[in-house]
């Protein structure tokens, strides 16, 4: 602990950085940072200090200091929406909170938007709605810019522009030694490509220039159906997701949700259409299934992304990718039902959810024209579903038990889908549990390219050894 406290002392010794460092004994920024984490697990970690830069130059100075002291561990937080403890926070280390780097600057013709890595997507959308343009970004307004982009990023506009990282024109990055570089197709293209899926392994992104596009109002809201009608809903969703000519304005999430208290299932969908059409034809088969809730309406992106805040709870995420078929939906539900009905539910367990999100080839083909990425998703994989399995609980003492049950549920799902030839290799890192290996799922060639970039831009392995959180290369 003494060595870690020394790391904070090093930052405090800098007249430039000292006002930006807060300790547990101080009021204000330190405790505000802990309160801002989405999950109770992340908020439970107690860093030795919190460093809150207000300019990219502050990040540069801090990294030069921390990287020269190899016993200094640190974490990088954009908005802290990853649920697992340690991904954007560090016990007894230095947590770098980028949330003050939240500027949103639109160029003269509104074609490029420079966004601070610490901005929330809500802050981005609120500014862009006034210009009638949009960028590919998070669907939940509370998610941060930096973390989403470095993990790939799913947006409502994926079929039109690809992964959110594919719509990045350039990154501004502080390297381990404190040097600041621009990574783009023209400058440091190897770093540019590796950042798009490479997570926190290569540097601290302080801002990104995003390509925008004209965008007006959208269709958004929720549908709910009786679980007894699930096969009709599954067919409608699978037919949409597997279509060769996927409607690039359609973005839908299907969720099957299990209540531990009532031991019952509910079925809901969020069918977004990025044109102001109240009943788009692509969703007609889904509309034909009798529903219990229909809140679909025309709105704008910032209004819909402005979700009500929730209290810090415990969350566990797992992910997988599967063929876009009705068999996938039915199989995953049947396995989840059998598994969850057999569990003795932990105290304070609130909800189990399995969400399916289409990953059409129109989505994955976009990267080839924008400098590529390292995610490894290819049109040759065919249309697919990305699955997010999430567990929500209120009792912090149940964390290990919920983690174990979640792992068992995903093991059962993957075993059955593998037998049926439905399981794909890709794992989306922003949905992955720490026990999973999303970077390994990108394939050997992509992993090697990230490693080469790491060796070139971080030769001392600062982000491998001194930043313990996230998915590492070693």
C-alpha cells in the first residue's frame, strides 16, 4: 500500500496535476467518481486516489509519471459502464477518471464530430440533435464514448455504418510514455486498426473524431408478448435477422427475462427504426403477433437515450454469438429455462435476462472501407445473433454465487448450440465476463496485429502490467 500511496504522491508533487488529484479523505471528486460507476462491483473498489484530468495534456503528464514507476497500478474510466470489478477502477491504485474530457465539437459542415473520451453518449446526442446529424454510438445514454469505441460498439446504425469504431475518422491517443499521437488511416494506421477492438491495451484515448451523417427522428419504444407466443415472435425476429437483404434502418433487441421471485418468463422487444416510420414493413410479422405492451413512438435519439438512472446494483454479463435462426432462439430459451428453473436462486436475485441482437453481414462488411478493425467479424460468417446474458442482483454478498450460476448457464447454452452447429467464435468484449476471452475470439491474425502494435507503441508493457483491468494480451 505504501508504494501505491507513493504513486499518488508523485502526481500530487506536480503543480499542474496536484489540483486534479483527490484522496479518500477528501470530499467531492473521489466519492463522486465512485458514485458514478454503473455497477456495485466497480464502486466497491477503493483506489488510493482519483485523478480527474480536464485536458489531454494532463493525461500525458500523468502517464509519463506513472509509467516510469513500474509498481504504480492504474485504471482508466470513461463512464464506468462495464459491470465487472476492476475494468475501470483499481483497488489501492490510481483511477484516472476521464469524465471531464467531455467536449463535443462539430465542424463547419457537421461532417466530423470531435468527442472527448469521457463524454457520455447522451451528451453527444443532445448536441448532435440540434444539428440534425448523428454518429454511431451507444444506445444507452449513460455509456461512455471511450469504452464503447475501444470494444467495437453496437449502435442503432450498425447496419448502415458498421461497428461504432468503424465510423471513427481518427483517435487522439496518449501512449504509455506520455507522447500524444493521432491514429488514423493516414497516421499510425497499425495503431488505428488495433484500437478498434483492442480495448485498453495500447494507450489512453482522450478524444475521437467521428464521421457523422444526416439523421432526423426515429421509431423507438417497447413491445411485450406473452411467453406462450414466443415461437411466433422468434420466427418473426429470426426471419428479419437472417434476411439476405437486411433492412439497414432496422435495429432490434429481443429479450427473454426470468423473474426469480415469481419463477416466470416475460418476452420483450425494442424495435428501433432509424427513419420516422411508425409501422415499418420490416416489423410487420412482429406486429402481427398479439402483444401485451406497445409503446412505439416517433422520437429523437437524445430523448430516447436519456434513460432514468438506476441505483448501483450487482451485474454479471456473459456473451456469445450464434447463427441467426429460429432454432437458435428456441434452443437458447429452452436451455435457459431448464437451467434457471433448476437453480436455487441467491438471496437478493432480481432478474435473469438473455438478449439477442442481430449482427447482419451488412453490419460486418463496413469495416473494409474504413481502415479495418481487429474484431474478426466477417461477412463470410453469415448473419448472426450477439447474445448478452445478464444477471441483476441487490445483495453484494451474492456476487460469487451469481457469477458461478451465470457461468453454468452460459456453459449449458454453448454446449447445446455447439452440438447443433449454431455457435460462432466471436465474443463481443463489451458484453463479456472477465472469465471469457473476447480478444482471443478475434482470431490469431488479429491478436497478432494487436500484439505487434502493443510492442511498437508500448514496448515496456505498461498497459499489460500496470493496468490490470480489462482483457489483456498476455
